[in-house]
C-alpha cells in the first residue's frame, strides 16, 4: 500500500507583493508540485505585479497564470488555506506585526534585496530582478531538500533560518 505524500502550503510575504514574493510563489509552485502549494501576499500590496518579475518568471519557463498582488488579509480569513510555512522575503514585512496565522505555521525570514527599488540602466534593473530570482530559486531548492516528514520541529526551524542566510 502506498501512502500519499504530505501536502504543504507555503505563504511568501513582502510589503508590496509585486516582485520577490510573487517570484517565490511561481518558483515553488513549479519546483514543489505536487506536494507544495505556494501563495504570496503583501502587508501593503501595490495592486500589480512588476513586469520585470513576470519577465524573470517567463524566462525560467514558469507559469505566471493567476499571479496577482494581494493582501495578506486574504490568508488570515476563515476558509483560507491552512499554511504550514510562512516566509518573509523582505525586511519591511519581517518587522511588521503579522496577522495570526491559524495552526501556527513555521515561520522564517528569507530577506532578499528589493529589485523594485533599483534605479539605473535597464540592464542594471534586469540584473537586480535576475539576482533576486536566482537567490529565491536557490533557497527554495534548499527548502525542498529538507526531510520534512522526519525532521523534528526545532531542527527544522534552525534549517529554515539557515536557508534565509544563504546567499
């Protein structure tokens, strides 16, 4: 008899939910399926996804279908998906008072420099988005390599925090 693998819901948080958290959602939904479902949200969503973030997602051959800038309040409402993990990917969101997440998911801060604030030539801006995408992809790969079904909670929390320090 085969036991179905566990399914995990992961929420990536940022302030504007326009770039880093959106890219992380797309990466994990591609790399983590079918055992992971990723979501993203912002404390103060800007209401649109940055075209540079969508460009990086499409360059990687990932789907951008359904990606949108939204408030984290959607995930704190009754009937929202139960989150197993919540990762902040920007320093602002890491220091904000977050909603109470039902079920007390594991949380960690995975700060990524904000490519949306980079000013300069189009090439410099594209490089900032590419660097953010690459770092998110690396961290998500490390996350997916963790033995989630067999690791104890304290060890898992330590690993999640270490991943957030990976460059």
